[in-house]
C-alpha cells in the first residue's frame, strides 16, 4: 500500500470519527476517571479495549516499551498537577519488541544506516550499509530483558521523579 493510500485511509477514518463524534466535544479536559496509563505503543494493543475506556475517561501515554522516559514523566506530571489525575498504571506486556534488542544493537545498526533494519535467525541486520549516524550513541533506548523488572524500574523511577 502506498503512502498516499494510507494517508487517504486515515483521513477517511477521521472524517467518519468526526461525523459521529456528537457531544463528546463537551467532555471536560481532565480525565473523568482521574487516572492515566503508561503503556507500550505496540500496534497489537488497544488500551481503550483492555482497560474499558471511553473518550474522556483517562489519559493514555504510549511509547516503545511503555517506559517511564523523560517525556512520559513530563506527561504524567502534567496530568497530575494540572488535570487532577490521582493515580496511574504502568502496563507492559508479554512478547514486547523492546526485549529483542539492546542499546548496543540499535546504536550499531544506526551508525551504519538509517534505513529500516530486518531480523532473521541470525539477529538484526541492516539491509543497506550507508548513510548512518553515530548520534544514537547518546540515546538510551530503554530496552530490557526482564518484563517484571522493567515495570518495577519504571514505577520506582517515576515515583522518584514525581514525588
């Protein structure tokens, strides 16, 4: 599917959403159920479905791995301090892609090429080896090996940062 086709599909879906939005525009800015969820961006997950949410219920913050990164912490601070969120959930999931590589792997791949990499039985590899950048050496991608430990790290880290 081409970029244009995808773009048109998204615009069409948005038009349908707007058409049936109704009085949802009158919902209050703060989340009605006074909580936020920090979770993974994995496309297989639908936080509204797994947490029973409707528009206006909660704030959902998503990133790779559902990690308590600086930007996620920034959002949690705003939802609490300015919008009255009283609690939040850190939700990670099984079979998370963040367990399939390390900082070193992605940094080495990016150093050689900015194009999309591939993975096979031998591991991650670049399809082309040109146009890379060493700037990724300064990024912590917050990869993890142990799912339970990653949740504990994020909860403890966010508690330290927020309180």
